[in-house]
């Protein structure tokens, strides 16, 4: 990751241009909660839409689902979340800050004199903020709890889902019975998940409310390797589509000792964020753990019967699990490009560092900016007509303030692939100038052909 792409610069751009705002900002903000602004919601929707296309609608073996966020609490008992979905917590005895013990180990805050041949004792680790002594490790459950209905007693406790996968497993039988599906097939879901993380950090990388895009792909246990490899390929294609550079991505094979006990293979996709190499996505072969657990806890028969051999068994599962917000952050970081001295030769104003957000065109929040060369009424009228026509198919903006060079820069900074400039010649020849964000090449295109031109260029 290049030095110039610091997290501060991206956070600043995101706030300044309306991608991401601190949540409830007028009340001082809420720690690690963020709102996606007008440009952010477009980019986020584009990420989700293209994921759905690539992982669901373009395939023959996938269907979708949108399950409730608040589910029967037994779901989380069965899945093991209520007992085990916890992170190791330590507290500083001096400043009372709380940390995730495993993160402190990763961050190497271990006191220098620690003998590496011996197991690590919490006492060998000090508070990274004040150097104070830490408490013993406690397990802290991350499930968000609330009450369902008017009575606040233990019988009405429910949880916000900590992952979208649970909704898929409990609907496995419903989907199977209604969709005439045969193995292998998958169910996908995009939705919010909630985890009461001990520490939140690094902008939208780790928050307590976030969004996931998950697939549970049901298979026969025999030959699971080929399905795993095939999803590995899909995830690699996805990362490429997002514009993530190969050198910023690392696939980490998780060793048996670090995998969940039921998983026979797990690969984490890690991304070299400016604050360290961290998990972006996960791909896991979860065997038949989930369906077994839900079958046991619900007492329902969740088995699949092979229509040819009549063999009855619980399908196994391959799970690609992706975070929407982490995708968003990696996309912004990968696209953020600074050009020293600017790249335009036409405008004097453009001499300092120029920022171009080189987003894949399909992800760009705004596809086309319509820019009349002057505010004169005859140009405004033609420009507004063009805008209204293009808006039927593309997210467009209109900007008539400042010099044309400055307006191009504004659009470059938010990643708009095309600018349409309407000038006085346009009134005569019924053509406009289309400028490409990356090549800066300009083409004269007939107004009547604009929609078809962008349709083709933007791959709609
Ligand atoms: P981490 O080790 O970073 O806590 P995890 O291994 O617990 O992540 P999973 O349970 O595998 O994460 O969740 C699947 C995906 O959901 C992650 O790869 C990530 O993209 C996303 N995700 C998980 N927790 C968060 C969070 N607190 N904020 C934003 N995204 C998250």
C-alpha cells in the first residue's frame, strides 16, 4: 500500500464529499458508528448489487434470501454463539481502557523482556495506552441483547443477529421444499449484522453494526475440495472486479489449530490496509456442523434426499463470507490516487496535488456529470434536457459553478467516469464533449446518441 493512501486522507475525502459521516454527528457522534451519505449509499449499493449479480443471479445454482435480523434465540444457542461467540477481554488496571487480548498479542505490545520460548502470560503484556498492568483475560460475549415485547424479563430476551448465516441455515428446509433445487446449490443473503466488539477501530473496518454478504453453498461431502476451489476462484474474481491490487491481497491458509473445530479448511483473504494486514473476507468449509446443530436443537428433519439414489443425509457447507463495509473501505483505498502537480495542462489552477478516485466504472456513485460551459440560459436549458434524459438510466449530477477545470477535478475526486460538457457549438451541431476520467480523452458525441454511448461504455 503506497504511503499516499493514508487512512486520514481517505476518511477526510469520505466526509468532505459525502461518502461517510460520523453517525449522529450533531450530538457529538456515537463511537464507531457511521452513516453512508449520498455518494456512499450509491457506492455501497453498487457493491451489493454487483456482488448479488456475480454470486447469485448470473449463476444457475444460487438463490437469495432476506431473513429477519431478530431471530428465535434458540438459533444462537444451537449455533454455539451464546456460549462461544466471545472475544478475550483485558482491562488496564490503571487507565481502565479495555482491549482484545488477541489483538494485543498481534500488535506486539508484549514487554520486550518476554522469553519467546515460554507461553505468554497476560502479565507479560502491558496497556498500549499507558503502560499499566492488565487484568486476567475474561471471555466477553459479543451478542447484542434486547427484549422482545413489553415485558423485560429473561423469557423475552432476544438477540440481534451476529452474522447473516443463521437466517440461511434455519430456512434451509423452506428453500429446499419450495424451490425444486438439487445439490449442489447455495443460498445467499446480504444484510446487517451486529457485534458488541470490545474495541472498534480504523474507521469502518471494525464497527458494531455492519453489513455482510454471505453464501451457504450446500454440497455432498464427497468432492468438497472442488467446490471450495471453485468458490476460491469466484472470490478472487470478485477482488479483481473491485479493483483491489494483487499485491495488496494475501490469502492466508488457516492452520488446523486456529480453525473453528468443525472446519476442515479455511482461507482468509487479508488486505494490506494502511493500519496493517487484516481480514477482509473468509472462505470456510464448515462440514455439516450447522445443519446438524439446528436439526438437533429444533427436532426437525433437515436432511436432503438424493432424488436418484434416495440416499438421505445432511448436506455439508462451503461458506464465502464477505463484509460490505470492509469491501467499501478496501475499494476506496485501492481507488485513491494522488497525482503530484496535477495532470491537466489546460487550466492554470490545476497545479497542486490532484486526487482521482479510480473506481471501477460499475461502482462509481455518479456515472455522468453534466457541465454547461456557461450559466447562460440557452446552455442551461439544453444541459438540463440532457440531464433528465440520462437520469432515467444513470446516476447523474449537474454542476455549473466554477471553471470547467475545477469542475472536472471535483468529479475526478469522487470517481465520476464521464463528464459531458455542453458548449455554444452544441446549440448548432447538437453534439457535446464527453471526457473520460482516466484517459482524459475527449470525444464529440451527438446528444441523441449519448444514452446508448454510456450504456455501452458503462456496461449496463
Ligand atoms: P475479525 O477477525 O476481523 O473480527 P471475524 O473473523 O470475526 O473478523 P467473520 O465472523 O468471519 O469475521 O465475519 C465475516 C466477515 O464479516 C469478515 O470477513 C468481515 O468482512 C466482516 N466483519 C466481521 N466483523 C466485522 C466488524 N466488526 N465490522 C465490520 N465488518 C466485519
